[in-house]
């Protein structure tokens, strides 16, 4: 199944891919270190997710004719380019994987299945001001959750709390953009514009620093 590539602008692209078994040679582009990581994943489903999201990154890079540099995880778990050029973020959820690449700025991407049970955990990741404007609707809550995940991944540092440090401005269920900010951390406050997309029963969000 082909990767769906979407150029966001001249510096960034989004890649979405159905998770499926990949022929072994499809992963030849991986660095030695990445191949080691891949073969160390014992769970078959996780291996498939991992591989599909790396192919999504590769396909996004191909759309700019940029060679795949290999990526390593920093101490926070964020993927960093081995040659120090370009930024990526990736996500995998039931049946789908996605990646975003940007030449110059950190990025964050997230996908989540819309599920009823998110309504019962709102108090864990939402501030009271957010609980006030959100309808008790799984789509609205999932958009809020996913926007916070994208912001979290874009900033990349562990120890940032979804409820206490990431605050969203009021938005509607059909909003294409959600504004959010990081506050109250050791790092500078920063405002993020998060783009949203609904694909079947899945929310996709992404943000560029
Ligand atoms: C790590 C975390 C970002 C992963 O998100 P997820 O929705 O479980 O899974 P996704 O498939 O969307 O994303 C996984 C990818 O995130 C990336 N990731 C992990 N840590 C990251 C970080 N600190 N910064 C950026 N990206 C990160 C990895 O590339 C990972 O994929 P990989 O393991 O194949 O390399 C998330 O679970 C997390 O820890 N969030 C912060 C903790 C928190 O506050 N949780 C909610 C409180 S109620």
C-alpha cells in the first residue's frame, strides 16, 4: 500500500501509511543502529508499527529528494536526525502510522482513535478551563488529547504535564486549527498552532514549532 504524502509547504511534508507487513528489503534504508532496534522488538505488532512509521519518514524525505540520514532517540525519547539536519515526529495507532518532516523546525504529530472511554479520563489531562469549553463528546476530547500529544512531542522534553503545562484555547469540534501553549516549565513559554484532521474514526493532529 502506497504512502499518502502531503506537502505542507516547501519545507515540510506529512506521510500517512496503513500498517501492514513489509518485505524485508523495504527496510534496507535503515541505519545499522535502527536495524538493531528493529530486530530487538519482540512483539510482532510493535515491529510492524515501528517499521511502517520509519517507511513513512523515508517516503516524506523522498518527496524532497533528501537522503534518509538515520535517526536516534535522545534522552527524552524524541527522534533526532543522525546528521543533525531536519526534524521528524511519528505516531502509530490502530492500523495507521504517520510521520511529519520539517527541514528547519521541530515538529510533533499524533493520531488517536476516537473512543468513548476518553471521557472518563478527562480530569487527568485537562485543565478546568478546558473542561468548561469542551462538550462531553469523544471527538472533542480526543482532539484536545491529540493536540496536547502533538505539542508535547514537538517540544520533546519529558516532565511536561498535559494538565498543568499545556493549555488549549477554546475550539470547536470542527476546528481545523487549535491554539495551545506551554507554560509553567523551566523552558520558555511557547504558543503552538496545531492542525487537525479526521480520518475515518481517527483524529490526526500536527504542529510545527
Ligand atoms: C511518549 C508519548 C509521547 C507517546 O505517544 P503515544 O500516543 O503513546 O504513541 P504514538 O504512537 O503517538 O507516538 C509514539 C512515538 O512518540 C515518539 N516519542 C516518544 N517520546 C517522545 C518525546 N519525548 N518527544 C517527542 N517524541 C517522542 C517516539 O518516536 C514514539 O515512536 P517509536 O517508539 O516508534 O519511536 C506519550 O505516551 C507520552 O509519554 N506522553 C507524555 C506523558 C503524559 O503526560 N501523558 C499523559 C498524562 S495524563
